[in-house]
């Protein structure tokens, strides 16, 4: 998904990933009213500056692992796209040529030439196999299609990200939801939240002023 092996500071790497994650972690909570007594903060504790830093470190680890998978798939797709026309052109050029004629007529002359239908078919199959081996050596093979299904890769990356952040996967996701919700606020709303706290009605999130102060400095990274 995402971040190339840390050639740039963490802040610039996390941005693209968090935008993708925002779509993944969007819940069906839109439209629900927030309630301080049942806030997600109650189950995972309030947001602190240290928690946000730990969360971003976990995101960086998760994004790097997912990016490794995505980059490998992209490389395999590129290799296949490059090989297909090259291999086809080579095989087409060989088709019907002298080597083709030589290999495909082997065994059909001389005293031991096949004389029955099954024997002729067996010799033809043998020659075809030999010709395919020749083509593979001469022209190379097209790599098989890459699998775009991440399977357990993304799930493991997510678990490893939470572990790197030092929190459960549930609280890792809760923090992602809350950070994303806060950072989608306008600059004016964020500034107000830093002073007085804020209730984000459409996603049912409540931030104290201290929580807003912990999150707001990092919104530019996301």
C-alpha cells in the first residue's frame, strides 16, 4: 500500500497510508450521537501525546509491511508485462523456421520411422516437447500472473503495527478512528478543540482539550 522502505522522514511516509486507512477503518457510526459516558476513550483510555507517537510508529511499521507486498506484486506485474510481448515475438519468429522443421521431423525418417497411428502420435508428442524446451531456452518464459490477494499479509501487518505501537489491535483501530476523525476537522475547529475540547457529532467522538492538544500537532503528518 504505501511507504517505500523509509527513505524519507516518518512524517512524509505516513500521509499516504493514513489516507488509505481512513477508508478502511470508516465505520457505520456516521450519524450516531457521541456520548461521553460511552465514548471509545472509556475502553482504551484518553489520547496522550505518547500514545499518538506510538500509534504513528505502529502505522509506519504496518505501512512498510504492506508496501513490501504491494511493491513485490507491482514488480511481478511489470516483469510479466515486459516478458509477454518479447517472448511472443521470439516464439513467432521461430515458428516454421529451420529449427522447427528439424525438430518436428525428427524420428520420421529411416528404418525405425513410426508406422502406426499411435506410434506417429507418440513421436509427434515427443518432438513437440523437445521443441517447447528449445523455445523456453531460446525465448524464455512468461512469469505466471501475480496474485493480488494479500491474504494474511495485511492482517499480519496490522497485528504487527499494533504490537509495535504497544497496544491491542482493538485500541490501535480505535485510536486510528479517533485521530482520523479529529484531523478531518478544519483548522478553525481544531484550534477551538485545543482550547475547549470538542464533540464531533457526525461520528460520535468526544475530545477533551488535552486530547486535542495531543493529536493536533500531528495532523499535518497525516
